[in-house]
């Protein structure tokens, strides 16, 4: 299981020197993934069981999306090195789905997987803060994020884990766990403020609204969230709010570039609505569809437009269906655990809030290759299944309690004096010992 935790811990650290180091033609993260896949199949062989989630609704949607992308890449894919292929990346996520459902099969393993994900984002936050301290005096309005890939992609990872950490913090757990979760929230919020992602900030607002809406003490939690976030954002030298309200020249230029590629993406969708232009072809083909004088050679910076442009409207529909199904699977765990502050309920709510915020954040990012996003999607069948197993165990325990034979009144009348006599005998024996 340690191999799997190491794999999860490296997901937000895109450019961490050790994990991104190539050995032959693969990075260390790829080798960790291969090792985790081997462990998953060994674990299943020892259990002699196949996870139910392999045949669930999310698995069906993922298989359909993968098949559609495979046909697209096989018929329209451009020649490129296999290790850089977008289809290889998608294949690795399908294998990640198999790994997650195979190994995250107990509540303890689910808890530790969540903690490792939260801790890895906190570690990425330390990298972000350290980078800002080192370079903010060198570059004006510096936005850190090299080790975590990019300031915007880091904020997406934070979006997925901050609500999860908050809901897990509400559970009654040992002090060290609460300290870990609280400190992770604090350092991650500081790093998010320094990253100053505008799209990420909008996603964070949506996630916070969901958190407040699903809270039992809405006013108290609203005050707590605002009291924590507002001072951090206000004190940040270059905040996302400032970039939204008072964009400078580079911010306006970035907005214009995004509008150019979004229009080109819409032109791709209009020209190829059913099959798209082919998996991984957006950036190589984007300038052909840009109609204005400005030519921007860029990714889509919008996951929905990028997916529809490359895979057509059916591909976009399958991607959105994956998101929706994962959201409702997490909600099923919340419903099964209604009325108690259990780990499964808190995990379900946290993943729901993170996915909702991410659904907004990826309007401004090409996030189809973000590992932590796929991990959260794949954890939802595990959470739902574990909640179902707990509910079944509780019902069976209740049924056994109801089915126990009750002693008759005559039996009670005989048993009471006999019990008294037995107690007297034990007392007398104690006197003579």
C-alpha cells in the first residue's frame, strides 16, 4: 500500500525533480504507477475478489469515454513520441481507476489516501511559498508555482483538497490528525493567495458556498470561512480578487489570448461537431481556426471547449457525465450516513465540494491530464461502496438484536433468586479464601 501512497503523494508535484526525472523513456511517477498496478493485481489475487466498482456506472462511462478517445486518436492522431502521447496519458488514468478501486477497499485505506492527498497539496504549498519568498523581489507581481506545475494548476489541486480537509476536520479524531488537517488548510490557503489564480478563486467561492449550504451551522461556518480567507487574501501582495477587479496589462493580455483560443475552439466544434479534430490535436491545429489578426499557439484553457473540440460533442457529453456520476456517487454516501458525522459522510461532502469547485475552475484550464482531479473522481465509487457496506452491517446487527429470544416472565422470576443466591455464594467464598 505504501507504493500507492507514494503515487498519490506525487500527483500535485508535477515538476518535483525526483518524481519528474526520466529513467530511460519514463519518469519516476510512471514507474510508481507501474509498481502500484502490480500491487493492485497482487492484492486482488490474495483477496480472490473483483471490486464491485469495476462494473459500476462510473466504470461504464469511463470505458465509453476511453473507447471514444481511442477511436479518435487512432483515426486522427498526429505522429509524436509514444511517451508524450495524450492517449498514453488517458490510458494511465484508466489504469489508475483500476488501481484505486482495487486497493482502497477499507475505511482506513480511504482515510489514509485522503490524508496523503491533502498532505501532498500542503507540501506543494510549501514549495509555492518558498518560491515566492525567493523570487518576489526579483520579478514584479511574481506568481509562484514551478514545482506544482503552474499557479493555476496548483490552485485546482488546492480546490479539490481544501473542502475535503475542512469536512474531515469536523470529525472527532485524535488531536494530531486535527492539527495536521488544520495546518494543511492554513498553508494551502496562503499558497492559493500567492498563486492569485482568478479562475481558481471563482471555483473556491463556489466550493465554499457548497460547504456553507451543506453545513448544519451555516451562519457560524460562514463567519469562520470568511474570517479565515478574507485576511489571507487581503494581505496577499497580488491577490486573485485584485487581478479580477483591477487587471494589469499582462492580465488583460492573457484574457485576450484566451478569448482568441476559445473562439478557435468553438470554430473547431462547429466544423467537427460529432468526431472532433482528434485527441491531442487542439494546440497543433488551433492557429488554423483563428480568424482574427492575432495568432495564439496555445492550449484551450477551457477543459470543456478543449474536450468538445478534440472529441466532439459526444466526447464532451461523456466527460460531463463522468463528473456528474462521481458527484452523485459521493452524494449517495452522504445520504447513507445521514444523521452522523462519520468519515464516509465527511469524505463524500468534501469530494462533492471539491468537484463542484473544480467544475468551475476548469472553465479556465485545460485540466484533462490533472492526476489529482482523476483521483477524486475515482474515489467516489469507493466511498459509496464503503458507505453501503457500513449500512448493511448496521442493518444486519439491528436484525440480529431484534431476533434474539426474550426471556419469559416465569424465567425471569426463577433467574432473579438464583442470581442472588449465586452472588451470596461468591461472597461467602471470598470470606473463606
